[in-house]
C-alpha cells in the first residue's frame, strides 16, 4: 500500500467498487448527496468543500446559489458527511479590525486545514473574478487575508501543509468571461497576503477531454509517490463545454514539477444528474476525504452546476491508473 501522509477518518463515507466496473473512480449509489432546494432561499448547492471536524463529524463550506441567482458561501455541519445542516445565511467575513468585507458574490470554495487553522479559498469579486482567502478556527468568525491575486483568476487550491515557512497555492489565471482557456500555475506566500514566485505547472493537452482548459480541484493529497492532484479538464463540443475529472502526481518538494499525469479521464458526465442541470455536462471535483489507514478516498464533486455528488477510489488504484495512462515522458 502506498504511504499516505493524511489523518485517519474511519467514519468517512465509503462504498466498495461495483463488480465489473473498470474505471478507477466509482459513483456513490445514492447520488446526488445534496439535491435541489436544499435550504430556505437556496436553489442549488454544488462545487463545495468538506473537511473532518470535531467529535468525528464533518464541516463544509458550500457554494449556495440563492433564489436571486447570486452565489454565496454557506457553512454546513454533518455527523456522517452525507446529511447536512446548513447555516441560515451567507458567512460574514471581516478584516483584522472587525470591519465587514464580505464579498458581493462568492463561489467554488475549497477548504484546507493547516495546523489548527482552516483556510477557505474561493472565487471572489475583486473588480472581477479573483481569489479570496479567509481563515477561521471555529467557523463562527472568518478573517479575510486580503486580495493576494489580481483579477482574473479562479480555482485557488491551497496545499495542506507549509513548505518551510511558505504556503503554496495552485490557481488558474483567466479572463473576465467563461474562460475558453486556462492553465494551472503555482504561487507561494509566507503570509497568505503577498503571493509571488509564480511557476507554470501544466496546461491543456492533446487529449480532447482536457484540450480547452484545466483547473485544480481538490486539495492535493500527499503520498510517498508525490502530491496526488484531482483536477478538472474541459473540452468544447457543438453544444458547449464538458467538464471531466483527471489526476496527476506532483513532486513532493517542488509541486511545479509534474511527475505523472493521466491522459485518460477518471470520471466524465454520464449520469442524468451530471448531464442535466443548470449547466449541463459538468463533473467538477472540489474536495477529497482521505483515510490514511485504508487509503480510501471520497471525492465531492459538483454535478451540472446543480447538485453535489460523491465518488470513491483508493490512493493505490488511482495512482496505478495514472501510471498506466501517463502522458509525461
């Protein structure tokens, strides 16, 4: 079994792989785990992030599309990471002096714990779409870490540990629209406020499912083989974009170096809840729970910009798949 540098999560959601199933990632049979109209004044929750919380429970930061069409960040708690109780409204974010700096919209959050601090990263409004960062220890107060990136940028994904005294983050610079291009870059900071030393990680490739743009998905998982990164790849069709899930391995010490990358997707829209919705044909991974004792992985993904769904794999199985279809020479 490949060694994974993660915590034990014995009560995380899990289902065994169906008999005869050939791909390395399989769907939860009860998908979607969050359906339409999941809370008052919320029409859809998707592209959201989950972490272990106290007393064996789980906490999540959710992209909640309210009934005026504007997305905000909601908090949720769950005993089993399947059944959620959501906050009554959007979280309030303040600066270090307690002034309200909550964004006018917020979407596609990631949630990463480093030490005792939880870091929320999302797409915020900073004269256009850019990266928002806030920290919390109790999910009651949330402190902004400023605007570290110029517009336009999306898909900010923080690594779950520091490299020396530096934080590392993956982002995808973009433009002001529904970006018809996009590559993944790595940036570093010692204070979560000033980001620099930007490095290219990887971009699109010749495989059609990831030929238009790519973006980092879940917080990378540290293994002895490298950082396991789940990401989304996008292709263009005559009816619009299609989002699928891919995976790559990045160097443990310098994650700008790609060690291996699968030329085949892990999951692509096939089920009705992935193909039919507010934005059809979208599989968008945002969070992964990893149990160090078993190497099991539960991946939360947005489906058709309408639902939250869940799928499963193991560290060994997905890395074996990356090795088999590796496009890095």
